[in-house]
């Protein structure tokens, strides 16, 4: 119970835009599963590319990030500027091997 309350307090202090980002970034020489997603069909290369990873179930897919984090469910969010030219690949870390649903909000 105490851990759950502390987690909720920590989630409440994070800006919504930051939820899931710390665990999503791929870092060189860090072990663990990190699927690569190739982005195709962009109309332009302005703004940020956004990618989110969820467990593939109806209860969590596209649910509110703050709620998922408070419940201890998988939620990862990655936001990166697109490369000026060439292929675009995004690497997003996930907590363990398995199936995930990806969304580009």
C-alpha cells in the first residue's frame, strides 16, 4: 500500500508530457529489449515524431499515461525530431521481451 501511494505521488508531480519518457529512450551499451520502428510516409519533417508503447490489451492501449504509470502498467513515450533526410528509425525501450502495441499519437 505504501509503495502504491508513493508511486501515485511521484506521478502527480511529473508533467503529463514527461510520463513514460525516461524509460523509453534507447541508450548505447544498455542491455534489454528495444524494438526499432521504421517511419515511412511522412508528408514533411517538421515538429516531433511521437511513438508510444503499451501492452497489447484493450484495458491499457491508448489509455491515459498517468493512469497507466500509477497502476504500474507498461507505458513508454518517445518524442524525437525527424532527421532532415534519409530513413527514419525510432528505437523505444520496453521492460521485457514480449508483444507490445505501438501507437503514433
